[in-house]
């Protein structure tokens, strides 16, 4: 009888212990869910400025890091000057203006310009007489009626006059003179400087009334449509870099540009590698074309880039997507969005949460292990499986973390 009583007590103790463990396990599981599942209304979502993005495949390991600047080819830059000294009469553009090829930049004036046109007209009129004399002497020589000395003199005068006219025509063409109008006797007193290419006006080194010296740059024109990236690659990485490799870079001193383009890097591809070192740096310049044409870029901006020299991609998110809590690192996944029901609304009122009925965003807090980072992205390894098309919060995740902490604290 005594043994039966002891056996009954032991069974009761085991059953009680099992129930207690089950309750503790459920409580811990519920507590974990309260911490990892967060709900926000659409109004909260928009007010705080939360922004969802995607988890991307990035190569942050098999890469060569490099810095450099943006540049345009020499074919897309022009320095405009005058070939003859003159006074600036008017300027038609401002720095930063867009100009088309052949558009007037400035008008210059000088007496020497008029004298040049007069010399051309004089030589052209004289050439008519010289040419006729040359043809006459040539005909006499062919008939054996002339003398060789007279013919040689006529031929020499003809060639000299023809050369002078050709020289004057070239000079006047460089000064944008209409030779057809000039041949009619219409002399112009102004030299018109035009843009040789289409692009944006850079520095203007001229003032109205100032004397423009020959071959001194007055206007700089830059065509940014062919802008590319020049990266400095040092000696230790030279043999890793090849033409055709992919490049990703960001503007080094332009954080606003990153925010405007949602932390998106600018993509490019190497098309040329210099074959000589830059000064004493022991580095070569690597030229990379730019594929993201929607970025507004200008020459001279400094960049930080990574050159993809292998195939070793991993999951990555923007650095701002990572939050730290309880000594761990987390990201927030937008798990779903649904419309609140009357039942859910009444439960919220019991918790003193006054929200109107409407759409609700549900976020799941997922622990990750971070790795290397570069260009605003960081490698992640999620502790649990994440769907390939999952949306992750990439902007202002700390607000969601604070809501999670509030929920956790409310249960204590």
C-alpha cells in the first residue's frame, strides 16, 4: 500500500513538471514572437519614411578596391581661342549654359581683322591678272614663240599669288569669315567665335572690352555624354584587372546622391588600361565606361569603386538596413500587408493602442550575421531561411526596432 502511494505521488509530480515545461516553452515562444513580429499602420509607415528594398547578390570579396575621379575623353572637351588679337565686343553665353555646335560664344573686333580681309580681296583681284599672263606665256611657249625666262617669271608669280590666296582663305575660314560674301566686297568688322562641339560652357576667361590675346583660351566647352570613370589601380593588383571586368562605384563625397538613388551603386565596365605609371604613385589609370546614364555626373568628382575580378557573390543589403539589439544584428523583412478586422481593432483597444481601421504592415525581425562591407553594402548570412523575393527595410529601420522594444516592455 505504501509503494502504491509513492508511485501515485511520483506520477503526479512528473505530470505537473511536464505541464510546467510546456507552459514555459509556449511562454518563451510567445515572447519571442512578440519581439520579432511588429505591426505598423500605413500612416506610421509613410510618416516615418520607412523604405523597403531587396536583398541583392553582391560581390564584396573577389574584388579590387580603387579610388579615382570622373573624366571625359579629349574628343569631348574644347578650348576656344582666337587666332588673331582682338577686343571683346560682346559675350553671348554664361558659365554652365548648354551650347550647340556652331553656336556663337562671343564677338571680337580689331583693325587687323579688316586689313586681313582687304589683303585677301587685293590678292584675289591681282591673281586674275597674274593668271591671265601665266596662261598667255604658257601658250606662247607651246608655240615656240615666247622666251623661257619670261615664262618662268609668269609661272613663279602665278604660284606665289595662288599660295597667298590659299593662305589667306585658310586664316579667314578659321575666323569664321564667309568667303562668298567677302568675294562680293562685303567686309565684316567682327570676328565671331563659335563652339566647335556640343556641350556645357565651363570657365570663361574674357570680359567685354578686354583684349583677347591669340591662342589664349577664352571659353571651355565640355560634353558630358561620354563621361567615364578613371580609377587608380596599384602595382599589387595590376595583373588581376582586365578589360571587360565589371565595376561598381559611388561618389566619394556625395552622400545625398546615394540617398536620392536608394543606395544604388553606379555600374561600369573596364574598356582601357594605361601602360605607364602615374608619376611616382606606382599606380595605373584604369578607364571604365558608365552604364547608369540616369545619374547626373560631371568631370572631376571623386569616386570609390570596386572592380569585380572573380565570381564570389553573397547576399548583401545596404548598411543602413542593419540594426543591433541584445548583442545581435537584425534586419526587418516586410512579411505581409493586410486590412485590420473589427476583432483585431477591439484587441488593440484593450492594449490602449488607438489606431483607425485600415491597412497594416507586418514586419518580421530576422537575425543575421554580417561580413565584409563596401560601397554602402554589407554581406549578410541570415540565421533562418529568407525568401528570394523578400522585401527588407533599407531606410529608418530603427523606428521599427523601437516599436518592437515597446511591445516587449509592455508585456513585462
